[in-house]
C-alpha cells in the first residue's frame, strides 16, 4: 500500500511545484511591466509635448487607485478566487494598452495609467497571497525571499526592455501587451486546473472580512509593514542628501543608495533561509535589531569606506528582509480569507508608510540636521524590535 501511494505523493508534489513556478512567473511578469511602465509613460508623454506637472500627475495616478480598491480586495478574492482575479488584473492592463494603441488621445493615456497602476498594485498583493497559500512551512521563507529578489531583477529589466523597443509608435505598446497576455493566460490556466477558488478551504473560507479583525489578530505584523514602508522610502530618497551633507560627491552619494539596494536584493535570501532553519520570529527579532543598529551606526562609520558600505548593505538587507519575514509569518499563521485580509492590510500598511515616510523625516532633517535620518529610521526599527520581542514573550507565556 505504501508503494502504491508514492506515485500519488510524487504527482501531488509535482503539481504544487508547477503551480509555485507558474506563480513566480506571474510575479516576474508583473515586475517587468511595473519597471517598464514608469519610464515609458513619462518619456512618451514628454514627446507629446505635455507639461512636466501633467507628466507628474500621470505618474501619481499610478499609485492612487490601490487606495480605493485595496479595502475591497479580500471580498473580491472571496467571490472570484485569487486565480481568476489575477487573470483579470493582467487582462485589464492589456486592454488599457490596446485602448492607447487604438485611440491615443491624452484622456485615454491618463485613464489607462490610473487603471494600470491600480491593477499592478493589486497584483503585488494578490500574487503574494496566492504564493503564500501554495507554500508549505518547510520552505516558505526561502521561496518568499527568492520571489522578492526575482521581483527586483525583473523590475530592473523593464527599463532595459524600453531601451530596446523605444517609446514611439506601436512597438512599445505591443511589447508590453505580450507579457500581459501571457500572465492572463497562465493565471486563467492555473485557476481552471485548481477548480475551486484558490485559498478558500474549510470553514475559514466563510470567515468574517473586517479590517478591525485584521488589526486585532495581526496588529504587530501590520506595524512591521508600516515601519518598513517608512524606513525604505526615507532611506532610498534621503540617503543622497545625507551623503552630500557629509561631503561626498553626487556620484558617491548616489552609490550609497546602490549599496543599500544591493543589500535589499541579496541579503533577503539569506534571511529567508535562516527563517526556515531557525524560526521566523527569532529571525525577525534579530533582523529588526540589526536594521536598527546598522542604520543608527551610519554617523559613526563615515571615516571608513569599508565600514560605511557594510552598514549600508546590512541596513538595506534587513529593512527589506523584515518586510519579507512579515509576509512569511502571515502565510504561516493564516489561511483562507484571513490570509487574504491580513495580506491586503499588510500591503496597504506598507504603502501608507511609503507615502508618509520621507516627508516628516525630511522636516526633522530641516530642524535638527541630517543625522535625524539614521536616528529616526534606526529608532523606529529599535521600537519595532521591542514590539516583536514583547510579542514573542506573550506567545511563550500563552504556550505555558
């Protein structure tokens, strides 16, 4: 009997691996289009002679839509299933590019940008939910971390693709429509093979969908997302100013951001592996503490190039890694509609932190000087590490 079960187990694992690989393809396609669309719209509208403020308004439209759609995502997933929704979120931008190709007037360009930005932001959340729902706890950390690196790599390829196809004529529009069509097909195929809407199993599929519930069951995790949004945006946008204030050239100050981003792309994989091996919450607590210390150490390491590069690398890797570990914890702790609800709230908390992040810290820099940047970001992650540690102690007491 054992021998007869082995082919079924192998087949089940093969089907799951196929689904995970296909979802990673969807994440890569989404990131490619995200990286492609930002410079494409700006350059294409500039060639049409639009004023800079209108081009900036067009870029802003890309991030506004999710604030309207995000609160409804869990209910839409409950009704359609995450696979069908992802297929729609690829198909709608395809139709938006087609509308530009057919019409091409300014109103169409702006409406399409709003629709695409909403869909791409929703794809970011829904593909995370789908991938998290497919993974087992044994390798959740490694694959979630690898998906983040894949996203960064494909987002980097997007502008390179634009350099090949150009911004004028039909070619860039058609080039963007090809991965969108492929994404819609793959998502629809997976959804049809899965049968019932993905992520809805058992009684949790009928759980109440409430933002108050999300705050009640996952408040510390949502705080993690918010602080990561604040810290990542503030560091990426204000690090060049910090470097200039310390006497660096424009090029050297820009390289600080590059080192920070390199840590985001590389170190997150090691954190995912460590989370699978040593436990997600201990690694999360360690990562928040390292983020706090490495960021707060920046004023003290400027005398050494090697120490400065190491601090920036560790800061970037752990700031991004804390976000990734938060996603891993959500997949570990929640299923069904609660997974969709908490994941959506997590994405919106990160977006809120990203929107808010740089402005108040920039104001603090004006008041107290550039050291307000590492002090504020480092202090925020120190508070987060205390919050994570306190949560771990509470869970230990409950277990006893």
